[in-house]
């Protein structure tokens, strides 16, 4: 497929990273100079103060490298129970982006859980030691329980501004810390890790394009959950795994990366990592072309097939029917649509219902070719060519 001017990607590790061979003297000098050494201080915040404290514009709860919120209501309740029985709670980590201005590096879940509890935004559930409190909001708790919670503190470790000499170094240090803090606990998905470690212009574009309302509808992501970052919306987000673990953002990245399908070797995660790192340095012209191409393809897929654009018609529990949206259908469909525009199709000649019926027959005839376990470069290319032929037939009106 034709690439944009300046859209160059070479998926060779030797050309992406160059090894450094420092002798012992250089290594010792690096350590003595304090390079890659973090300056910290500690603080403790009374729980009742968090609501007002983090509503202040001096605290950023949503830096770019944070994952999306993913705690269940029961997990939130267990944190509150920990405060009631005075179980030690790990500290949160803040970064001082400017003097007395901070962003949350780790601990967003804990902070927002406490704030939401004091706002009466959820009831306690699943408590084991204090079952009597299940079903109650903060305002409904007995006075002694309230007083006990109000006496507790949330500890913090603050990485001070002087840890880095400039903004580039600051970003690097923050991501080093974020990666190590999140090496345990709830395992980060590959895309959450990319978002933390390889943030840049292409990553931001993928995040933005994942908000496309037609794209969200075709992937069953509620259109309400992204427009406002309110507490209520986040409860809806908790119920959508695709949004919660940033798989929607990876879908956007996959489309751009698979434009270079011939460079695809090795593990898919590594291929996407390398492409994102390279793509973050693409020119504004290339990224603008990416944005226009993605939005054009989504508009066309929606007009042609609606909610069935990225679904497969196949046997599910011994019955032939449409699946939920799949990457196996999405990847080749998005690649096949690149060379087409709305003007190529006579939308009056065939209804969307007719086109969906023809698409279902295509999947019935190529059931083995669209097996989700087959994800090699040649198999993705083969599916793309099948869909290109199908679209070409639609274009001719056959």
C-alpha cells in the first residue's frame, strides 16, 4: 500500500537502539554526578482533606502516563475497610512538576476512591470484617466509624522537581518510576505500558482518535464515558474492559502499524512498541494524514456495514451468527478500506442490509481464513486481500 511522504518505519532492533559500552570509570562518574538519582520527601494527608486538596489546580490527577481507572466497587470498599481497622495502606507517589505543583504518578485509584467515598458516590459492599456496614455510604455510617476513618492518613512519597535537570529528563524519570511501581499488583496490559513509557505525538493521536464516536459505537463502548471525566462516568468505564485496559487505543495503533505489515516480524507487542517509538517522531503532516485516514475509514466502514463492520459471521455454540467485534475482522477491514472513499460506492443500489448479508456470506465461504488463531503476516495480508476483492465487487455493484 502507498505510504505517506515521511512515513518511514524500520522494524530492526539494531537500528532502533544502540548499545552503550561504558568502562568502570565512566560508570562511577555517572553515579557520583547523581545522574538518574531521585530526590524525594514524604508527607501525610488526613483523609477528610483529600477532597478539597485534589480539587485544587495544583494537583493533576490525570497525567498522560496514568492508566484508566479499573477498580471494582468491592475493591474500593476494601480500601475503606482497611482504614477502619487501621491496616497499613501503601503510600501514593506524586511528582513535583513545578514548585508546589504536583501530578499523581501512582495511587490514583486510592486517592479517587477516598474522595468518592467522602462525596457519597458509592456504598460499601463485600466487606468481611465489618459486614454490618455493607450497603452504607459515608454519610450513613455510625458516628464512631466516621470519626475513626477521619483520623486516618494517606501517606505520600513526593519526587521533587530537582530530581531532573529539564522536562525531557523529568519525563524519563517519571516513566522509569511508573514502570517499576507497576511491575506487581494488577498487571499492566501492553498498551497501558506503551502509554506510560512511549508517550509522544503518535500516542496522543491514538488516544484522541479512540474517542471517535462511530469507532466507539462499533466496538460497543458507550459514547458517554469519555466526554466528561466526572466521577459518575468512571463508574460506567469500570464496566467496559476494552476502554478500561486501553485496548481501544491499541486498535488505533494497530491500524497505523499494519500499514507497514511487511515489516512485521517477531512478537506483535514488540512490533507495536517499535512502531509507536518511531511514530512519535513522525512529522505533523504524517500525523495529520493518519488522523484523516483513520476517520475516513471509520466513516466509510460505518456507512457500508454499520455495527457489523468489525464483526464476523461464524458458528458460535453450534449456531451461525454474528460475533462481537473482533481484531481478526477489524485489522484487514481497516487496511482494505484504505484505497476506497464513499464516492466509490453506489449507496442507492444496495441497502446496508444487502451489504451486511453479502458480508456474512463472505465469512461463511472463508471461515478458515478468518480463524482468530491465525495472526501471521501472511495470514493478515491474505484476509486483507479477500476483503479488498469483496469491496471491489461492491464498488462495481456486483
